[in-house]
């Protein structure tokens, strides 16, 4: 059973959905770009859910959330004794994603050191454990996303051109919500149905006045901001705060 849909009526995104389904079983990397909150994680899950390995692991890593050394240990894992507090073996996220999908969120934030290690993995499907010599081979589908301009980072020397080329065999760029306002009613209805019972709300529907306000807003936080607005409406039962 499919777990995730990508809700849209926008022609460009409908085309992206079509291509995403077509390449879901292909093993080459996919790069997903767009502003924060546009739904990059949703599209990544959508691709995984339309692949034949949809019952296999889907492992997501936020590359911006951890400092470099900790991120490397999370990626690759380590053996007991690799450093002072390594009292037991720990598998990395790459190993946990074996036979499934590995989604590297905010890939633009990784250091040149990790860029080199990721490039090696893409070429060889293997990596070395953090502070270890043992190598591990895994079979994963690699998806990556960023809200930064990787081409600009390549120009200023902070991101590897070779890695960018390898990651963007397929490149999906998701437009911001302000450029696809036709999606707002469908998204509102989805979030309304999803959260109404969960929050035990007595609200029967989104009023025409509130929907008109939603349609006119520029939504700098994109779909994530719209989701929060619907949740706030259901909880407070107020059209404005």
C-alpha cells in the first residue's frame, strides 16, 4: 500500500509526479531542490513508495542538523573502540538503508571531506566505518535535497562539481507555493481531514473568507506554513490570531 501522495494540480508538478513514478525503480541518484517547506521530503517518500522496494527501509538524514564528525559517524557507523565513548558497535544510516532508500536532506551543507566520501560511495557502493579501516558494501537508492543553489556553490568552490553532476542525474525543482496557488484548496482539504479528528476539532469546514485569505497569502514558509495555519485554525477555531 502506498504511504505518501504528492498533492498537486500544478502542471509542472504533475509532470514531476509522472517522471518520479517512471524512475522510481531506477538506481541512479535523484536531486530534489526548492525553498524550505515546499515538500522535498514528501517527494522523496513518494519516489520510494512507488518503487518495488517500497516495503524496504526509507532512511532520512538531516545533514544540517549535526556537526561534521558526528554526521560522519551517523552516516557510516563505527566499531566498538573506534573512539573513547564507542562502547559498542553502531551501524550507520547507510547500512540501515541497505536494499532501500537513503534520503540525504540538506545535502548542500556537508563539508568537502564528506563530499569526497559520498562521491566514493556513489562510485563503489562501499564506505569505511568512521575512524575505522573496515569497509561495508550496501545497495541503496540515493535521494538528496537542498534549499540552496548548488550551482552557485560549485562556482564558489564550496561544493564539488563532480558530486553535483553525480547527484543530479535526475533533478526535480519544486516551485514555491506562491507560484502554484491552485494547490492551496486541495492541500487545505488534505490537512483539514488529516488533523480534524486528531485534535478533536468541532470546525465543520474552512470558511470561504479564510480560504480567500489563504489564496491571497504569499506563504514564505510554503506548504509547511500552510499546514501549520490549518492546524492552528482547527485547534483555536479562530480565523485569525
